[in-house]
């Protein structure tokens, strides 16, 4: 389904082997504020089961553990997964494993899907296919949240705004909240 090397396990594993926290998710104030915005946007509701693909080293995963009874998080990189497991090890209901978004939604019912810093690693066509596969099995009322950086990077195959516009075009989703910050965009949809 994917053809670009930036969506390969080898690409991300190489990055995480070279640097423990390559994007400074655990220390950069901008990243920590973005995570705070995600948690704040989701607050006020307790989720039964969340899916977080592309969890990296588990900084957001840890925060989701406080909002959800269960969090199932995946990442392509075994090294990133190991670090995420270390970070979330004391939180009950959080499971982190090696996996790919191209594998689709794990079996069972989810009421929250978190798409953070992942969509722009795919071509627009592949992102349309992936989001269709993720959204279709969700029950009515499920929440889909997306949060993406609005800058440009050589390893991104599309802009963060394009990632969100593809999600916005899905007829099965109704926009509930939209935030545009200086460096990122955060949108929340409800499955109809």
C-alpha cells in the first residue's frame, strides 16, 4: 500500500537507534504544549478503548492512559516501542506493541482514535485509504482526533493541513472542534 521509504520500519528504526528522542517529544516545550492541548481537548469524557498509531516513545500514550480505560498504541520502530513501554510501564490498561497503521484498526470496538504526527508520512491517496479503513468500523459517537505540525520537512509527503482536509472530507465524520495554533492544527470529529 505504501511506496515511500519514510513509511518503512527501517526508516523509523534508524532514527530511533541514532537518537533516544529524535523529535524531542519528551522535552521540547512546543511538543509538550501540543500534548497538553490534545489532552485538554479530550477532557471531560472518559474513553473505554483508544487506538494510537505512531506512538513514538509514548509521551502522549502516557497522557492518554489517564483519560482511557485502555490504550492500544503501536509504532513501526521496535526501539521506540521499547522506550514507550518503559515510559508507560506503571500505567494499567496501556499496551504498546510494534505495528503499522497499514494493518488497520485492531479487532474490537474503539471509541477514540488518536492520529498525532503521522498522516504526513503517507501520500494523499494512501492516507485516504488508511483513514477509510480506520473510520469505517468505528461505532457512532466514537471520537477521532488529529493533531499535526504545520511546518515543512523533507520526509513528509504532504502538509499537515492536507492531512486534516482529507479527514474532514470523510462523510462518516462530523467536525466537533477545530484549533489552529502557530505551529500545529488540532481537529476533533465524531463518527456519525
